[in-house]
């Protein structure tokens, strides 16, 4: 048992040097307040996020906590390898590793009340961009090389409670603390060494909050339906060099269903709408940044698995379509993900290891991006 | 379990080596705020300017600059050697000197006007009373034909000099002159307690100069050798005694007076100028300085040895305690910063890169924002620069500044 857990921990924590909690995940992360994160488990990722709103291992719907039984601790590591092209530039073989999601949940003794504390990435503002230019200084053209680097993002810490009215109906509510910072670094070097290189570092802090409510119902033995709504506050952005800024964060509405027509087969679908465009009013007029509302649609197919007593390894397949909220022009970016995954339960069902491999295609807004994303999850039920 | 281990190793290898740096497609896919380079010339940012003279006296200088007469800044070198002894040691016993055979004067030439071919260095006999109080007029009578001991032609490059009066008496190593003087060179040697003193001047149809090593320098001072005979048990024995200078200096003709709206740097004795810089907070606190040049406009042509250059350097100070403020060492840098080397006679604006001086001031607001100007080497050159100060009506000191205002990524949020 111990050896297995050690090996799995190695898988989770040892993938790459992972010197940062977050790293650049997308070329679109440069825009706005960053690339939105996904507060879902590895199982949900393998199923195209389709079960997130009905998954007690995800942090989309607090009502799913009512489905929790034993104390559960789980964490997710995600490694990506991607390439992109934007305008005249392109880059490939960009690799990074992140820890985007973790959750602790469980029932409070024998009461119908369950709790959940989770960490997830709300948005990620990690990037490392190099640019070259020529500027005229003292009447002479001087080549410059800039490196603009940002590490970090906004974390979403959810404190939630779920209430189970029985096996058919659960409700829940959560408080979200949005907190985080980005460490930003600028370096400029000049081709003429008489000009001293510029280097500047600084931290930008973010703070906000949110509330979420949700329900889950299982009207039929073969059908589960869930829905959640979330309201986020204005996000305050504190930069030591500027007056405080505020950005309105969106409403989010999610719904999904899981259908099990036969014992070893589960179909799932979900949809989520987020009103990101409410932030458009906080965008300075001189910038061309456009903010769009987003739709995210997911569908998944899960075959077998120990949960349904059909084999040791479930097969999970997923399809996900999502719009991205920020664009440098009027063309809204979107992404399509095809995913597959599985998992294994061991140690008398006290631990499980799951993985998903996702092929992501993003385009729009003048850029295209392709990525392989490998997510690994370890869940312990002590 | 083996497949799981293999998967762990494979996945670790797959994830190894984070690589996140990517080119940016600006402006669409770059952080929205842009870097701005500001290049400006700031007037009136220097306050509390002052200058003081007397830091290095010519007798304490590391070299002696001898400039031909007829120029704006003529000078002569004077050297008094420590006395010889009337007795020398032979076989452990003191034996009186019975006869003077000759003297030999060795001089070290450090620099000279290179464009001339008839530069003549003249050696005169001076009274041994010459000292630091001696002025130009005091010693002028001794620079006469009656006291001329020797002369030597200084070539423009590596030495192959000839003595215009006696070719056989001159031998020269690289940049070293050896001049043999007859026994009669110092007729009052015994009356002068066996002390000797010489004066050195330059004679040429045009303006020129020679820099000679001094006893405070590291390149070798002059010395005087005395070739004598002494009676050792009835046999005349040859012996040589040598003496280094007990005093050496160079004496300058009167220098022009300096106006009230002028800052003097260099000269004899050396002068230092102090500038105190007062830059706005938006630059000192909220920008990255990438280059800063101090612009100084000469109020008069650069003075000094004809054909020479004068190195003027700017230093930060540890503490601003007025004229006694000590200069810090120039920061090491692969780029020549902190000094300029204008030619003598130039009236062009002197531009000195002070970037590496301003950066520490910017990083630490408690550092004194005072800069000290002095010539290098200090005190051993007639080189003097007279700059217009901020009290001047025109052409005041200025700062040519290139800086990048602090960058922020958050301006165009969301």
C-alpha cells in the first residue's frame, strides 16, 4: 500500500521540475485577467467536464458535497505540451506543469451535512514573452529585446456545505475567496551596451469573493441532474505603482445530467454560461481588448469501472467546447478538447489514481494553439 | 505494479524541463502596457555647485609636468637630492672622498608631446635652498645659460635621443634618460654639505611638454649618482654613490584667475568641483535609468601641456562633508564610463557618462546625491578645465538622460 502511494505521489509531484505552482498554459493567458481555470477532477476532465456539476470530486456545484460519504482528499497535477502561432510568430514544444485543483470533503459525522474545502485556479496569468524591437535613442536606432514574465494567477478557495435530503435530492452553498498574486518581471536589454539593461520586478495582488448555490437531484435511478449558480464580486487589483483597479467578475450558471441507460454505461452532458462581458465597462477605451460572455459545453462517455462493478479500469471519453472570454479583436477565441482517461482503485478502495489525456485545439482572435494536456489525480479516503 | 512504475518514469521524462518562454506577437498577444524610452536633456538639476583648490600640491604629485615657456601654462621641474657623504666605506672603514670624477643624473620620462622632433630638455644647477615655497620668480634667475649643465633632445616616440652638447655623455634606456655631468657641475658641493639640486626646463620653438617621474610616483623617480675616487691604503679606488630626491616638484607660472560663475577642475595645486543633483521623483523613484550623461560647457579652452589631453572624472562620494568629501572608486564596467578626456585647447562640450553613479543613488535614497569632479592623475598635470556653473547666464551644466518609466502590466485591465 505504502509503496503504491509513494509511486503515485511521485507521479503527481515529480513530473518535471515544477518549480512554479503555475506556469504559462496558453497564449490566451496574456489577455485580460488571464486564462480561466477548470475547478474539476481528473475524472471530469477525462469526460470533457461533462460531470463537473454532478461530481462531488469537483468544485462546480456545492450541492454535490451532499453526495459525499467518507472523508476524501484529492489533488490534481497537469502537465501540458503545446505550440501556438499568433500573427507572425510561432513557438512549439512549450512545456509546463501546474497543480490546478485540490479538494478535501466529507460528511460531518452521521449528519446529512457535508463540507468541502477546495482550491482551484480561477484565472491564470502566467506567461513568459520575449519580444524584439528597434527604438530610436539620441537619433540612433537601437535594437531592444524585452522579456515580460508573469508568474501566478487568481486562486479560488471555496468553503462549502452540502445538505442531503436523502438519496434523491441535495442542496449546497459555497463561499469563494478569490485571492492571489502575480510576480511580474520585466527585462529589457539594448544592443548598444552603453545603455544599461532594465530589470524590474513587482507583485500585483488580487482579491475578491463569490457565492455559489446548487442542487442535485436523482429523479430516476438512471438519471442525475444538477444545476448551480455562482455570483462573483468585483475583483480588486492592487499594484503598488497604480491606484487600485476593480474589474467586475461574471455570473456563472451551470447545468448537467448523467444518464446510465445500462449498468456499465454512463453518458453525461453539461453546459455553463458565464457573463464575462460585464467586465467590458472596466476596459480602458484606448485598448482593443474585447470581453465576451462564454459558453462551455461538455459531453462524456464512461464505460465500466469498479463503481458499477464492471471491470477494474473504467474507460472515459470526453468532448468539450468552450469559448474564451478575452480577445484582442472582435473574434472570440474558442477551444475544443478531446479527452480520454481511466483510473484505478486500490488499497481496499481507500485510494485511487486517475489520469486523463486531452488534446486541445484553440483558435480565434488571431491565434491558434494546440496542446496535449496530461492530468493526474490521486485521491485518498482515509 | 511494474507498469505503474514504468508509467511514472515515462511521465517524469515527458514532463522534464519546463519551457515557457515564447515570442510575443505584439500588440495583440503581448502584455498590454508598452515600454517607453524617454530621452531628455534636463537643465537646472544641479544645485549647490562649488569648487576648491589645494588637494594635491605639486611636490606631492606622482609626476612633474614641464611645459615650454611662451605658452599659457609654462612650468619647470625642480629636484633637490639628499646629500652625499664626504666619506665612503671601503673594507669596513670610512675613507674620505679624494676626487670627484663625474655625476650622472637619471630621469624617467613618462609622457611628452609626440608631434615634435626638436623637443629639448635642459638641466640647470639650482641652489639647494629650493623647496615647496619657491615660486616661479624665485627660481627664474637660475634657469640661465650660466647654470646650464646639459641638454638632451627628447624624440617623439621611443628613445634614441642625442645630447646636443656631448653625444658621448648620454645613454638612454626606454623612456629613461641618463645624463653624465662633469665634476664642475656642482662647484659648491662641499659648501652645500654635498647636496645637489637641479632644475629642468623645456626649450623648443613651439609649445610642448614633458612629464617626468616623481618620487611619489610608481614609475620611477630620478636619482643622482656621484662617481668618486677614494684613497684605500695608498691606492685610488673608484666608488659610486647614489641619492634619490629629498624634494621634487614643478613650479608653474601664474595661472589665470577663475571667475565667479565658473567651476575649476584640475590645475596646480589641484582643484575639485562638486555638483549636487536634484532629479524629480518620477525619475528617481519610478523609472529605470539606462543612460545619463553629464554635459559641461568649458568657459575657456582646456588648459594643459600643448598637445596633451586632460582626463576629468566624476566620482560619487561616501558622505557629503563639503570639500573634504572623499571620492568613491569608479564602478567597474565593461564600458568606459565616468570620465572624459578632452584635448588641451578644446572648447567643446564635455560629455561624461555618469549612469553608474546615478543608479546607486536611485536604489538608495540615503546616498548623497553629490558628485565630485577631478582630473586624473590629480596634481601632476597643469591640465585644468574651467566649466560654466549653474550661476552662469548661459551654457549651464545639464544632464542628458535616457530612462524607462516604471512598467506596469495592469493599465489596460481586465
